[in-house]
C-alpha cells in the first residue's frame, strides 16, 4: 500500500490479505497505522517510511521501495497528489513489481475529464493549463487553497507554485495509464460507481464513456467516472521501460 497514512485502509486490507506492506512519507503516520492494526489484532502488517525520492527509485529498483514480492499494489487517494512524472513512475514501477496477473488498485482519484473537481469545489477546473488554473483558483470558495496557488493579478503569475498545486490535488485520467503502460498491458477488471459523489451525472458519464469507446484503441468506460476507483490487472509489460 502506497501512502498508508494512519492506516484507515491498511486495516481492512489486512483483514483479507496474507500480508500488507504499507509505507508513507511520514514515519510517524506509518507507526500509527501499525499501532492501529496491532490494536485490532492484525499481525500481518509491516509499515515503514520512504522519502520523497521513492517514485524514481521505484522505477529503477522496485526492491528499494518494497523489498518483498507482492501481487497487489494499492494507491488510495494518492495519484492526484503526485506530479505528472511521478504518476508515470508509479505505474511503470508497479508493473515491474507485479507479476503478470497481478493487480494495481487505484481508489478515490479525481478524474480530470469530470466537469467537477472536488478538491477546488469548482467546475471545469482540472483540465486548465497552469496559468489559467492559477487565475481561476481565485474564484474557489475552498479556504484551504493556499496563496501560492492563487493569482489575483497578472504580476502574481511568476510566483505561482506548480508543484504545490499538484500536491494539493489535480485530476488523473486514462492518459497516465496509456502513456505508462500502453493499452495492451492492462485491463480493468472491477470498479466502483460512487453515485453519491458530488455532481454525479449518469447521462454525462454515459456520453463520455461512449466517446472513450470510439478512441483507437478504445478506453474502458469506467475511465469516464468522476472518481477513478478501479482494479486493473497486469496483462503484459509496460509500454515505457524502467530506467
């Protein structure tokens, strides 16, 4: 499990796994995750910390990030907080770590193709180029958007922090999967609807899903949903080679 936090997902994973290896950038939260599992009587959990260089290391040497063999890699509410290159590195590294038939699970990743972005609480936001993103953020009512993510004037643009905006959360789409893995290296085998999510619009999803199906190669309709909650199976080698 990548980015385990305090173990809210680690514990239920452990209930149905032989063993869970879970890491976080914050060693303190990883320790809390282990304590949570211990208090629940779950002894099949190993938690540990990694530093911010974990994504390039995951590509070049997966064992430097997780030295144990795994058949599932889980990313819960994580991908949208990674830089674009880190997302690609995560996927390529996961494909190196997993056997053919292994699974990559992505949960609660906001879809950049969705009209509504629940990190900013705004419509038509995640697909904007950086300069417009920073200017449009000024219209958000969400108080947790920091000042270095908002440009009120043209002279504010040079101080905008692109990395900070990604760490805050910017949408993910099928593009990362196709770029990193290639359409023939994975298949979507399960998903969740999340019909209670803000601005859920089945008519829009059906229309977008139909458009994705027309692409060459076609894209699975679940990549049209506002939250990417997918179980993806490895069927072949990643399109991009490890470096």
